[in-house]
C-alpha cells in the first residue's frame, strides 16, 4: 500500500539527502520506503509532491487547529503582507494580539513576544531567575520544553539517576547545566514536594507541562504543585506551547483550574506562523521593562521578528475563529470518536494498550500497566508503536511519533477513514 513516488519527488528526496543533515529539517522522519515531501496542505489533509493525499493528524505538530490554509487566516495574512513584513518596532497587530492573550489566559497580565516555543520556555526560565535572583530550576522527568540547554536535561533519560539529579540528553550541553536543573517525577506530588522543601532557597522556578506530552495530570497534582510553590514564593511556569488554545480557549489553566505565575505559549496562537510568547504576572514580567527595574534585574530580550505583524495577523484570525460557538465542542467530539474507536479495537484484538491524554490531544502506550509518568512509559513497546504508525501511513493516515492532534477541520469522513485504517492495521499487531 506504499504510495508511488514520481520522478520529481524522488529527485527532491535525493536533494534533501544531499543538502540537509539526515535528509530532513530535524523534525518528523519516516522509514526510507515511506519517506515523502509535503507539497501543500488543505483543511485536514496534506499532499506530497507526487500527489498522494493523507489525512493529517500531525497538523504541523499542533498549531493548525483550524486546518491548513484556513480562508480567514489566509486572508488576514495576505492583507498583512501587503502592509509590510517586519518593522523591528512595536506594531498595531502585536498590541491587539497581546490584548486578546491577556483576556484569554488566566495568568497573563503582561505579554512579551518571541518566535518559538523553545525560546518562550527559555525566556520564561530566565525571567524567573532575574525576578527571584536564584539560578536553579526544577523540571519534570520526560518533560519537553524545547531545545535550549536547560530544557534538554532529562527529556529522555536512562532513568538510572536518582531524583533530583539531572541528565543531559543532547550533545554540546555544558556540564555546568547539570547542577542548575533539578528533576522530579511527574504526577508524584509527594516526591516533588520533598525536593522543593529541600531546595526551595535555591530555586528560581518550577516549570511543567500541565499535560506532559500526552500524560494528563492526576487529580490534585497541579493543585499541590501550585500550593508548594506559592508557599515558598517560587514562580510556577506552565509550558503551554502545546496546550494553550487547545485544551480550552484559556488553555490548561482554564481546563484544570490552576493558575501559574508565568506561562510560555506558541503554536496555535501564531496560526501556523513563527510566533510564541512569555506571559504572566505584571510584577514578574516587569524584568523586561528597563524603566521599572534596576540593571541587575533587567532582562534584555531583543529579537528581529518578535511580534512579527504577519504572524500576529494569523494569530488574531485564528483566535477569532476559536471564539465562535461550537468550536471546542467540535474539536473534542472528533478526538473522542477517534480515541474511543482505537481503544475498542485494541481490546477486541487483545492488544495491551493504555490510552493517555485528553480528547484534544492523545495517543496510546503499548503496555498493560497504567502510565502516569516518564518511567511508566519506558515499559511500553516502542517497536509496536512504530509498526502501528507505519501501517497507518501506508494507508494515508499521517501522525507524529506519539500524538494525535485533532482539528476543527477534520470531517466525519476523515474520522471514518482513520477508523477503517485502524481496523486494517490493529489485527496485524497481534502476536
């Protein structure tokens, strides 16, 4: 069932191998015989250079919640382009988008734009260090906060280190970073509290994905984390690059009812364009304002494309659509139908699998044991996951290594086509 490749696409794949390290941009990669190059996206589908069509559950790794090339976003972007691409000066659209972000996100009183989720998380940690005048940050094992040196500690660790010791999971990271990052187990508030109690006077911040990859917080975990950080006046940072405007219009903060001091956001708020932001309490965010803090507290954060007007135009158009009645009901309905059908088929075929996440973002672990943290996930059969994903891709169903991103653009036909692919692939995973 592997899709056919035209001579043009084959030629381009060969050029990719020649000019790009590993033949890719560093993101999603495929088995060689399944490799393809995206030509365009429309709604809930993408098309490769050979013209093959895929139902897309990757959705640009999350930002395309309205679907590819949504008419309202496209129109807004075209109008913005006609007015100029970038200015290195504060622009009207950035101010209007900042206003909408503050109205939407519970913790947001001030906004500072940047261009990527990686930088938003990095800047959030730097902001907390400047405000708190401490250097260490606590993160959670398996949590992903981008590719900065700090964020790349204990993302995919061996799990042989004892908490709170960190482990670098990328090359080129200075050894000194290891001493600046403390690690705790996600969804274990007792161990986390013990670590914070012991190191509270050294901590600048605690950073967490409120929904870590696809692991939903256990009841009381985020509330307990908020309580212990507030006790010691340690800034709590939510990394909502993935979850903001996905789990709810106000993000995970709205869905779970816990308000941090700072948050990093990106993806959806930029409408598919390079845009992200740090948001939070006015007093913490004051470190960006040279007129209100001393030189020792001031954080200089210059970026050529900060608050880019084209990206802000896309973000404004996207948020306008998400505020329309029924948008999130549709999103959750699509996700629920897919994940319910998937789990039903795993059970019917006797394949051990644990469904994790929320209807708006989810996937499975192939194990018969519950998965609530990174180390639980190490028990899962990753080879079975690869076979499952590759079987779906062969049938024109595109997803990432582990995450389904439902969108408002996914149709009933897309859902049925995906479920049909499940029915063909899942029985092949037995034995």
